[in-house]
């Protein structure tokens, strides 16, 4: 009887180990498709407007880094097509890493060459989803100075750049700036009691 119990226990251990190995293998064999677009922002607002232009021929890179050391652990390079879109094939589960898509050099360095502050983060790990496609935020470059048409284009979106009401708090100093705070004296106190000690 003891031998039978030992054999059953051994068989269960083998099944558990094979299940663990399969799960680890699945993570290692994970494959993802990262899609996004690169554009020129003529209004310097870092989001797409009707004046934005998608850029062809931009070098893009998917970089995964160790969140502790910051070292790059995985990378994939690609290039945008005619409509500014790219498609990067990634392999392996990178759920413990920080992954994002970055742009390299602008194809229009003289007219739209300043890289945006933002990157396009992506989550490369198996989740409950029916697709292995991961969509990254649009990223790109900005013009040095906003186009003249930008004000009208933004107003159509309900955005009013340069609205003086938005900057009143920043421009006007507080009413009591540069003056001492007035604190009422306790009731019944005398002038001598409130006098500050003389400097030694």
C-alpha cells in the first residue's frame, strides 16, 4: 500500500512539474504585434489635430528595460510606412519590464525636428484578451513654432490657446505678497505684552 501511495505522489509531482514547464514555455514563446503611428505636430500640443501630418520613413524602436537598473533587456527596430504607421514583432513575455516605443531622427529635421516629450508605453505580457496586438499611443515630432492655422484648429476643438483668463492666477501676485500677515491681538493684552524682545 505504501508503494502505491508513493507512486501516486510521484506521478502527481511529475504532472505538476510538467504543467509548470509548459506555462514557462508558453511565456517564453509569447508573441506580440505592436502597432502605432508617428506624426508631425505643427501646433506643439502633442496630440493629433487636423493639421497633423503622418511621417514616412521614421526609425522607431521598441525598448524594454529593467525597472530597477534601467538597462535595456530587449529591443526591436522598425520603420514607418507611407501613412506613418509601424508594425513591430515582439517575442517573449516582458511583464516584469518597462516597454515603450521611441522615435529616432525626424525625416524633416529643419521643419519638424523636435521630438515629443512623451513615449508610447506598451504592456507585453499575456492577459485575458482575444488578440496579441498591442496598440501604442501616437508619437512623433513638433515644429519649432506653431503654424498660424493652429489657433483656429484648436478653437474648433474647444481649446483656446492664450486665453488671458487661464493665466490670471499665474500673472497676478497674491494680494498680501510683500506685506506682513496681520494677526489680531488677544483681548485685554497691553502694548508692552505684545512688544517683541529687543535684539541683543
